[in-house]
C-alpha cells in the first residue's frame, strides 16, 4: 500500500482527512476517527484517480502522498455529503 506502514497510513490519513474536512465543511462534526477514515480511503481513491492520469499514487510519507490523499479525501467527503444530503448530526 504505497510503502507506508500501518502507523504511517493512520498519520497521513488523519492529516489529509482533517484538512479535507475543513475544505468540505465537515470538520465540526467529523471527529478524529472520521478524519482518519476519510484520509485513508482518500489515499486509496486519490492513488486510483492519479493513476488514471499517469501519475503516482501514495509513494510514502511525503508531500506528494499527502496531496494525493487530500484530493482523494475531498472527493470522498463530497460524495458522502451528496449521499447523506449534507445532514448535520448532533452528539
């Protein structure tokens, strides 16, 4: 999975998911676990999308991989908002 270990995916996913949640406007209700999940799924999706255009996916713990995961996480969050209708949940 792109040269990252389990901890690397959690850290990179958490950071990418957090920034993506601020871009998508979901940060206030998403939480740490939501950020990590969005970032990890985003890294996988981003790698797939970038691969379609001949680019590299997640290559390790570096700026490029962060950008790939960020783009993927933003896509994931906008798809999630479209599916859920942008519902707000309260804890």
